[in-house]
């Protein structure tokens, strides 16, 4: 039986395989004993067996974007990126455990299909799904994990199981938004898809950062209740504040919706909008990531909210933001609509009552304690006004009780599922 491609320190290709790109999580990641690149479920099972025999801790890596470094370890990295197939079959799509978002979106777009996913092209589809998965179409169709209909998983004992509504239903429940709790290695996923919108309009409206309080107030009061076809994020940056995103519709319709959202605000410095095909919209939103550039340290956290922030909380946030690292941002993500159409206990993802999420990000060329402390302070500044929930796809090492923050009322059931499928704690939970 094939055991995959084993890379050890000093082997050609080890350095590239060992370090996640384009970001280094938090203060840094350890160097593994080995990286095992797997091409199918049998090789993953062999990798798990090898790690257990050698008493090596395991980390599973697809896209390698985990901000908390959970896809790195001092032991064995099981790298599923070679399993990158994407096969569209009618209104369903089957993806390998290592497929990236760019490949998925391109394949779906070529068939006139779409899914609610994120926009970063190098994010792994499996990791995005296991943590929930939010994107431009989520307010219409829900989360990425809500589209999952079947998954192939290698469990801690090396068994290859298929999880869906009728087979391994508890595991299937857990994989949809709770998969970062440490359940197994996903080697394949099947999703339902939706017809791609005939037209999308991407937009970016910007104001000087001095107008941030006014822009954020308008966003907090109006964006979540806007039509579900409009996904308008608010972004706070060192030199400007922006409303950006996309709407399923024509440019004139999009600008009219944005005019209502921006009513009473100063005229924006820029008001850009472009009507595009769905596929060109996705490409534009993805931008370009230089995976060959030196990896930067990523500090990130998030929180969920059910009510608009009061003015004093916005003021405190802006004051702390002004004193942050050079490369920093705060993003306000509108939920509502399809995100909340699923009951909180129907899948492992519990944050169905949230109206929006806020993420805080800092990027630094080297490990930076001040950047780490700043992201935590930003989270804590808004914390009293939030639900206490945190988006697992912005995994945060600084949480007092990460299990409760990520999984809320679903945490107890997730623990039971994890005990059944990984009784010895082979896989590290978030």
C-alpha cells in the first residue's frame, strides 16, 4: 500500500512543504519531524498509523491558513493538498480534501454554477467548510457548510467512513461548522450548488478615515437589513474606511442600494462599481496573492453581534485602532438572511442568531508581541457588546474558553462526537 510522499528536514521540498504560505500563524510555527503528502484516503490512513506508532502529534493541512497555527506541529503534518480534484456533476460538485477556493470557483463558474464561499483563492475548501464558511452569496444561500451533502473522512483508527444524513449522522452534523474540533481527516466533500447569478456588481466606496464613525454608524444601522442580494462589508484601514463587496444584480440597481445605505454620509472620495459576470466578479474579489513572497505573521480574531454597537463602543474601537500596527484592518461582515435560516442546533455551527461579525487583523514581517496584544485588545474592547461567540475560521489562541466561544450550546454534543471518533485524542482540537 502506498504511504504517500514523506519529506524530512533536509529533503528537497521540505522547507516549502513545512511552512504554510502566504501567512505564518501568530508568533510562529514549529518545524515538524516530517511532512507526509497524501494523494488518497488510503495514504492518509497509513499516515495516521505511522504517527501513532511513532507517538508523533498530528496536524492536518489543506490550505494552511489557520491563524492559530493548528495546521502546524512539531510532529507529523499530514498534507492533503495533492488531493485537489474538483468534479462538477449537474447541480453537485465533489472536491478533494486539498482543493483550494480558486479551483472550485473556476470549475463551478465554467458550468454556470456557484456556492457561498469566501473570496481568498488559496484557502482550502475543506478547512473553510469545517469552520462554517461565509462569503458574498451567504446572505442568500447560507454558509458553505450548509451546502455539504457528503464527506469522506479518515478517523483516528485509520477507518475510512462516509458521513451524510443517513450514514454516520452525528459525524456529519459535527463536520458542518464543528470540524475544527478534531474529528478526522476529510479527504473528499460533495456539495450542492446553486445557479450562478447572471450578473454581479462589485463595488468599493471609500472615505477618509476621519469619517469612520459616520460610515460605521450607517453600516451598523442599515447593512444587515439591506436586500439579501447585497453583501456590503465595512472595512477600517489606516488611511481610509470603505464599504466594499458585491451584489447579485446590475450596476444601476447596486448603486441605488448603496445610495440608500450611504444616505446622509459625506460624499465618498471614491465610488467605484463594475458590473461583471459571476466568474469575473469572483476573480476580482479574490485579487492576487504572491505565495512566493516572504511569509508574514498573521494575528487575527473575531466576534459575533446581535445588536448594533453603541456610539461609545465605536469611539473606543477607533481610538485603539489608531494606535495599532502599521498593517492592520477591522472588517464588519453582514450576516442575516440565509446565514440564519438554519436552526442553531441543526449543524454544529451555532452562531445563527448573529446579525454581523467583526474581525480584527494585524500583519507583521516578524513575530510581534505588540501586534498580538493589539488584536486581543481590539476584541476585548467590543466584547461586552457581543454574543461571546467567535468565528472558528478566525481561530484565536488568546481565548479563555475557545470551545465555548466557537461552538456555544453545541460544544457538549461535539465533545461526545469527538470521544466516539477519536477516543485517544489523536487529532488536536482547536
